[in-house]
């Protein structure tokens, strides 16, 4: 399994377990700015038999056709496309090869066509709901690309006890599930934090948790220019005693949640699956850049004013069923079709060559740049200097290399979170 961030590791590792129950996958982390930390990996609760950090070229070189039967690509679309071309070149003319699976880590609310066509070419493209499966097939059909790979399932990290099961005596708990990049501006993020704190002050008998994705210094899928930790430190009057910043597994937080509030996080689907009252905020508008337009018709849209007044949104059961989070339906059944398709493909004496929609003929001005970014030429071959065999590495070299890489990531993050906002402000003068 190849992943390029904390959330995609979570999706990929759990997807591998859903598709091949009992498997202990080899884990590969695609080297980049969002490579997850040990804590982030442990938070998922899935152990890998092997764990290595690799480039795209190194990953392709490591994929032994005789050792692996299924490969899960849990990466951004461009990385998936590059690896598909790299594997296609490496396996050209082979009698047998592994089954290649990919998909999305959560709600697909932007770049639908772009992301889907970059994933085309995998044997299985997982859709996390009936609604997504229909949209995916329509995109592929509209582009003249084969849609037989699209397979309906569900998000692999749903589950847990339904709301109210074995509830212990504790304060009523409201959780604001924050997102690294939605909303984007400092003013909007400070507004949401102030409204969350305002709810806590209005209801001092409640416990209010701000669920954060990462601790300071950790890498995430999306760049976070204005971390809530820093905004909280600048909050006038500070945080009241009934407000806490929390981390950890979302499932553990939902175990003690009575109301989940978010802008558009996939956490809303986890919450709805467990029948936890869930609110998707409209305070900043219902807009595509926020992603909350995905929840139109869900019955969950609400404002902080309404929540302050005691509103508990009631989800529409037809909407939740189409989104793969129907309450009361046996969860494991959602993966039966995907398991059957993977098993069927594994049983074939020979699979056809990987054939992505994007080629040097269909996208000559787009594909070469995507492949080059990951070390491949337009035919899927490693670029000069990227295909050299790995040199034996002593402990000192490994420690030095890792330290330099962490320093580079830290400098990049500092530039995004500190330097870039200052430059933008100066440009507005």
C-alpha cells in the first residue's frame, strides 16, 4: 500500500484490510511535504508488516509481481497516474501482475473530473457511496474512458457503536471538527473559533472540544497556514475552562460526542454513520470552495446561532443512504462487491496491461509534467538519474539524510505559515 499523507494512509491501510481480511500489508510512504509522523500512523491503529519511505520510482522498483497480489494506491491523483504509468512500463509483457486499487479518502467535492481521470487505469476505482459511483461512471463515460473499474463500497473507517450505546455519565459534549484548509482565511478561521468558544460560554454545563488533525510541526494532506492552536493562543480572554483542543482517533472522540459541528469534514459522515447529531455550518455561506455544498439535502445544514438556540439537525435518511452512511445497515456488506471484484481479478490467469486514459496522445500537454514530477518520462520510464539502484546506507548517512529532510519540510512549512501571509499582507498595502 502506497500513501502520501496521514489521511490517505488511514484510508489505504483500512481499505487493504476491508478488501483482504486478515492481511498485514506492506506500507510505503511517498516522500513529500506531507509524509506522516509515527504518531499519525499509530493513530490509525493498523500496523504494516514493512514500512518504508520511497519515491515514486523506488516504489515501482519495489513492486515484485511474484510477491504482491493487490496494490492499493492511496495518493493524490497525480501520484496515482504517475505510478500507474510507471507500473505499466515495468510490467510490460508480463504474464501475471498484481491487481491495482485506488480511490478517494473522503468527500469528493472538487476537481471531480480531474481527479477521476488521473485515477483511471487502475483495475478498481473505489467509490465510497452509491452517489459517488454514479458520478464516477458518468465522468468516465463522458470522456470515452472505460468505467468498468468503478466499484461501489463505503469509507473504510466508518463504524463504532451507535450513539447512546453504553453512554456513561458525563457532560454534554460538543465537538468542532476542524480542517486544515477549510476555511482558508485567518479571519474566517478566527470567526469559527470565536463562535465555538462563544457556544461554550453560553452553555457552561457543556464540554466543547476542538478536534484538530495534527499537532504543531506535523504534516497533513493540506497546507494549514493558520493553525487553530496559534489562533487559540491569541484569543481575547483565552479559552474558557470547558473548551479543550484535542487530537487522536476520530472514532475515540465520537465515542463521547453528543453534537458534531464542522464546515465540511469527512468526520461528518463518520458521525452520521453512528447516528450522532451532526451540524454542517452555513455561517460562511454554502459555497463550493468550502465543500459544504456537498451536504445540500442532508438536513444537517445549520448556523451557530441555531445551534446556540438548541437546534439538533435531523439527517435525511434517503440522503445518508446515497452517501454510504445508512444507519442500521450491516456495515461489512458495503465491501462485499469490492472484495468479490478483487478476488475475481486475482483469480484470472492473466490481466490486461494497465491502460490509463491519459497518454502521450490524449494529453500531450498535461501528462508529461505530471509524470516528470514523480520521476518518470512520458512512457513511464524512470528519468535519467532516478533509476539508479539504492546505495547501501549506514546509520550515520540515514540519520543525516532524515535530519536534512525534516529541516527542509520545516522550512517549507514555516514559509507557508509565516512568510507567505506576511508577503500577501504587504502586497495589499
